[in-house]
């Protein structure tokens, strides 16, 4: 088992989707330091992970989807409050309790775009961390093919999303632009520019 450097933690704020914790830990030379962590997990879950060796659960999915008929990459442009602007992203969402990854991918793709999943072609990495200096959020990176036409019928009130299909040429233009781009989307666009459909084999 890995060395546990965390000594204790306290919940500073709890909301439906996010918690804020203050943490005391030992640094590499044994000095006691403080950190602030944003987490999707409740106190009991963190207690089990930090002190009892429980495995870190997947919090959400990030979906790299190819629209089969058009051979284009599915991305979205979404308004995000922290940056007070729209940003290019991949379709993504949180895993509901007792939900498997495929169910989450199917649900989120339909909710955010109206598209229907055909096949998960490559599960990618079971667990990736987007910003581990700030949050313990663990994501499953999933590659899939899909079909259908876009619909906003399933969007929630606070979801301000425009779904789009981009070719390799359009993906390169987005990368080269000064538009705001989520890092996961940026890397997917880069890979799609280089590999096209081969990314989904």
C-alpha cells in the first residue's frame, strides 16, 4: 500500500455536487502542511480512501465520440460560470450511484447532444485526473461511435450547450484559434487531427 501522508481533513463546505475540504498532510521531509481540496466525494468516502485503503471511485466520464455517418468528432461549446464564458469541451458527466460506465456514457451523450451511442470502441484509461493540484475528481475516458441528429430536448435548465460535429480540418482551426478550450477537448482535437477515424479503432 502507498504511504499515506494525509493526517486529517475537515469539511469546509458541502453542496449537492461538490465539497471543499481543508487537509493537513506531511510533505516529503516530514513537515506538516495545509492544503485545500475540492471533491465530489462525501466525508465518509474520503475517510475510507485516505485511512482504510479503499479504492478511489470514478466520479465522471469524458466522452470522445465519432459520429459514424459523417466521420466527424462530436464536441460541445458550453457556458461555464467559473470562466464566465463559453468553452469548447467534450461531452461529459457524473456517474450516478450504482451506474456503470456504459450507462453513464449513453445517458450523457443523449442528454447533451441528442445522439445515440452505437459502440464503445476503446475504453481508454479507466481513471484520469484533470486537475490533481485542486481536486481528486477521477474520470473515465471513453471512446465511442454514435449516430443521430442533434437535439436540445434533453438539456437541463442550467445546461447552455451547443453541440457540433467537426472534421479534421475544422478541429485544426479550433486548436489554432484563440477560443477557450478545455484541456481534454484540446488533446482529443489534436489526436483527431493526426489520426482521424483511426483514433476509434
